[in-house]
């Protein structure tokens, strides 16, 4: 039996254009190679055919690219078989990038050009020069977010650089547009210097209504976000931290309803004290959890620890692990109610879950391979969530960040504060109706209708309530004179 971690995925789909003799049984041999090698056959189409030869396109999904290449080699060994072309579905989809800029207005006549550009545009620029807030009404600023990365912590790939980060940032921009109608643009910076990143982002800020920091390694990401939030008057949001934290809290709110526990009484163990781990711990503490223990490669993080520490971890130690637990993950999990994994595959052993308290909750969020596979955790955990789309309870940032920015932009917020994040988490949790709530459904699907809109409304209200929303200002469209 193939391990669940090795199931063929659409992410590794190849389409082969094959030429071979037009003989009975030839196609069967091709499909047999794919099947026996563990691939998943997709579409089969005839491209060209005569009495002697046939050209077919055959698609299949593999487990990874090494597996795909092995299948191709197996097909090439078949008698008189020619592989004319091999197309990678993921690479084909990325041909030329995934996003583009388009004009909202026609540019067909001289009059169109005169209104959209010179001379009419000078009047618009003059208005903004006199009243800078007019940019929110008269430019793309009010609906545009910069997705900024230096490529140092991209997905599970690590420090791959700004050029290699571009496909991920393009994908982020596409998600912003699809789920919330926000125009986002990837800005990948060829520098790792926090001061330089801060300077560049501040310099481009006039063009944007918000900044989404993405895939910047810890602990640098903490300083960069903190400084930008202090020195700019538009929302700055590090999604790896706060998007994850919002969806984790939403999932926990509903998981606690299933197991009948309260935030105040929980013991939470966080595996991984990087950007996501710190932010998740912070939002859980703000939501009422009293006992959070962080665990990294050096063991539990506690006040006074000196090995493998940095200023961010020292601040973390000040507000977590109230009992000063020392040791490793196994020691921390004694009697715990929630395991929150933001580390790496295989970290959580099934026998560790047995050490946890009654009805334990396991959020194993390392991607693509979680800290423990759900099949291995299921005999011992009451509620299980991962970051994967092929299991129940996927904790995915796309439930949060589109709606968070939509709401912030709608009220022209100066920042995204803690109250706005908490409001977003509760809005996501409330999308799961009480009648539908169960161990396998604590968080809505990313395609659940209305999630982004509900989050946006909750975030906008919280911004207005906490005084970070701007006044809409003069309506220059109606009263430009």
C-alpha cells in the first residue's frame, strides 16, 4: 500500500505526446507502465492516426518529479515507442507568469487619451498635490497591496532568492484578486538587509494602500514589520505570522466547542518558534490562553535559557511557559490539550499524543508533510487539522489575508491591529454553523462562499471601533470643482 504522503498529485502532472505503431495492445502497455509505477492516469487523446502509426497525448499524475521521470523512462523502454514531447502542467500554467495589468477604461480615441492622460490627468495630480488623501479616491491606491518578499523563507524551500520567489508572490497576488477583488502586485527585493528593505518599502508606499510581507525569514521579519508599522500610515501585515495565527485561532475556537473546553484552561504546546509560532502564540494568549509552551530544536523555550536564543525568543520566553518547563517536546506535551505544529515533518510521534490530556487536539501544519500524518494521529487525537488540502480541516491562510486586506482597504485603515485580527478569526469560525460542526469540520473550505466578505466586514468594523479607520474625505468625483 502506498503511503498517503506519496499519493500522486495534480502538482506533478505530465502530458506526454507519444508516437508508436498502430497495433492492438499498444495503449494498454503504456497504461500498464503508468499504473505499475504508481502513477494516476489522466486524459488520453488521439492527435494523429493512420494505418501504420498513431500519435497520442497521455496525461498522468505522479508523486514527485523523480517519480514522473521514472514513469517516462519506463514508457520509453516500450518497443518502437517515441516520446515526442513532455509537458509539465505546473510549468505550462506559469508560462509568462500568472497575473497581468489591464486598463479599466477604453483608449480608442483621442478624447479617451486626453481624459485618461494628458492634459486632463494634470488636474487630477494637482488635486492630489493639494490634498494627499485624494489619492485614496483618485488612484489605484485604495485597492492595491504590495506583496513584498526577499525570498529568504519561501514555502518549505528556504532561502531561494527573490527571482525564485516571484512565482509564489504572483500566486499570492492571484489569490488576493480572486477571493477579495484586491489588486496585489509582487515586489521581490534583491537584498537581505532589514534597513534596506524598510527603506525600499517606505519609498514605494505612496502607490499602495497596504503592504503584505511574505516569506521573510525570522527573526528579521519581526524587526522589519515592527519598524514599518511604526513608520508608515498604511496597513503592514506579515502573512506568515498573522494570517496563520488568525486561521489557527478560528480553528481552535471551533475545536474547543467539539471537545468542550475553554481557552483559559488550555495547555498549548507550539512546535516551532519562528515567525508563525510566535504570532500564533501571541494571538492565543490574547484570546485567553494562559499556558503556552514553545519548543524549538534546543527544547522548550523558557525564561533564562541561553542556548540558541535571540531577542525575539527572549521576548517570547518572558510571556510563555509560566511553569518553566524544561526538556524536549515529549516533556512539554505531558497533559497538554493542543499540539500546534509549525516546524517540520515527523516531529510528533503517536506515542507522544498518548501523553496529552483528555480529547487532545492536534494541529500539524508543516507543509507538505505534517509533523504527524492524520492516519497516525487519529487513534489518539480527538480533533486533527493540517495544512493540506487532501485531508479534513485544512488550516490555510487564504481564509484570512484576502478578507483582512479587503476590510482594511474599505475603511482606509492606517494599520491592522490586534482587535482586527481577533475579529477576523471569529468571523472565520462563525462560518461553520453549529449544526455542521464536528471533529472533521471545524474550519470552512477556502472555497466556502462568503468567507472573505465576512472577514472584511468584521475587520472593517473593528478598525472603525478602534479608531484606525480614516475619514473618507471629500468626494472629488461628485464635487471636484
